[in-house]
C-alpha cells in the first residue's frame, strides 16, 4: 500500500516544519522499536507500526519534537520494560511526563472505566498535549479496529463517540473529530452508515458540476477585484449528515452539506468577499454568522453564510484568513505552528484563560468525588450537543439538546418568551 507510514515518511514530514528535531525523533523511534521488539498487533503487524502512525498523525498537526517522541514511546511504559529514568536519561523530563500522562489514561479496562474516563478528561488540565497524543492514539486504534472482536469494536466505538469526539470538538480538532465520528458510526450502525454514505455520494455527484461553477464564479470575481483567494469545496462528514437526517431533514435541505471554504489574506478581505458572494448569490437569511468578532468557545473564527446556488441548492460558505483556516481544521494544535517554540505554554495558558469549559472542569473535579457522578455531570454540562430549530421565517436557531419551546421563544425575543401562553 502506498499510503503506509514509514520512518522515512515521518522524518520527511518533520523535516518540512521542524528540521532541528529530526535526529531526536529518529532516536525515539529506535528506542520504541527496541522495547516493542517481538510484540505484534492484532493485525499481525509488528507493534511499532502503531506508535509510528500515532507519531505521524501528531506530525500532521505540526506537533513539537517532544510530543512526537512521546507519541513514539507512548505505549512503552505500559507494555514494555521501559522505565521513567531511561526515558529521562535518553530524552528529558518533558517527554517522560507526557508518556506517563498517556500511560495513566490508557486501556479500556471495563471495571476501571469510570476512573479512566475521569483521568482522560482531567488529563487536559495537566498538559493539553497529553490529550492530543491520546486523540492521535485513539484515531489510529479506530482506523485499525477491524482486527478486534465485534463486541469490543462496539464498546470502543461508543467510548470514542462519547468521550473522544467531544474532547476533539472542544479543542477544535475538526479533522480528527470528523474521522473519529465516521469510524465510530461505521462500527455502531453499519447499515445506517452504508445507506447515508451512498446517498451522500449520489447527491454529491449530482451537484458536482454546479458546485464547481459556483466556486469558479466566486473565484474569478474576487480575483478581478484584486483579492488573492484560495477556494476549497468540502462535503459534510457522514455522521454529521446522519444526525441532520435523524432530525427529519432532507438531504437537500441540510444547509452545510455542500460547503465552500474561501480563504483570503486579511480580515477586511473576508468582509469584502462576503459582499461579493452575496452580490452573486442570494444569502439564506439567519445563516449569516460572524465568528470572526464572535469566535466559538474553541477559538474557531470564520464568517459563515449560506447561499442559494443555481437550482436553489443551499451551499454553505465559510470565509476566513489562512491562519483562521489552520485553526478551523486543526483547532488547538494549530498553535504549534503559530507560536512555535513557545506553543506549549501559550496553549496551556489559552486553555486556562479562555476556555470556559476548562474552569467548569476544575470545579466539577473538586465537587464530585464519585467517579460516576463526575462523568455524568461532565457529559451533561460540557458535552452538550446543540439542536437547530427553524423559525416560521426559515431562520435557524441553535439551542442545547433538551431545550424546550419556551427556550426557543426566549431566544427569538424576551417579549415572546414573557408573553407566550401556548405552543
Ligand atoms: Mn497506543
């Protein structure tokens, strides 16, 4: 297979953004390879393939050298004779601490699963990189889940959907989040997965030419206005579509099923681009969102507008700068690129200062000594899903799952909430 990850491929990728760390990473690979010598995965492959893939996923996020070393060594403390002292002697305390952090929250031990879930969640407060390594670890395990027994597959998929997907979402790592969602969905509901992915594929084929035309029109108009632009087409992930269909939406009514990403150089060009796009295609009222001056809790920034393309097909358009685009795809780990050497401290500080959920997490941890209660509360308060409700005018309102008609009334206007008598 051509897309197999090799040491050379990993080192080349690291070389492209952080050439100084290549030797250290090669050393970590050799150490991990020695420790795992003779061990095999369920697939029959040598064990080292797993940490190598985890390291590669981290390198795709442009992780720092210590994090990639820890990714390579992440299973050595649990599954081999490697000691803390050896890792410190060969590398440094930071690598050893990261490996230790990942080790503490490893395994799917059923009797300890609530304690483990708590550790996974609280790992974010010690060093967010522990969670990012854990996400990469889970992603590779999910990609190779076919080698596990069916009951185990379902169990791991469910845990992924309940714990890792919300964590990836909170850190804004959308790439990993969508892949984890689709893989979990594939194992939890194989029939629905098959149906939805086939339907999406047909729909995509039918609209391909139309989407390409819209893309070309927007591009040439912006280029004519002297705005350098990069435009990418994107299709919503299978699980995301499934969730919308479950709410009785039709495929063609999902406002972000077909989406364009319009990437420009500067913030002011984003607003100019919005105007240009609206002059070409009629916007869908209520779907214009300014996440640039009103960023999402995970620091996501972008302008959103849904337009009526030819045939009145809805197309979601996200307009952003290159930096916003990087954060949009990679989320928190994008700061590795933005802050380089200082990223580690910046990331943790950002998390403490700006992330509301981080504060709630620390509070909940102090409040609940019982693990079951803690996990229950965290899921309730932090991992709440949103629902989308349409007003009679066709506007979409976002409310937390479980919200009632009264919440809806208040969201439209406090007057309506105060005066409503029935619905
Ligand atoms: Mn692992």
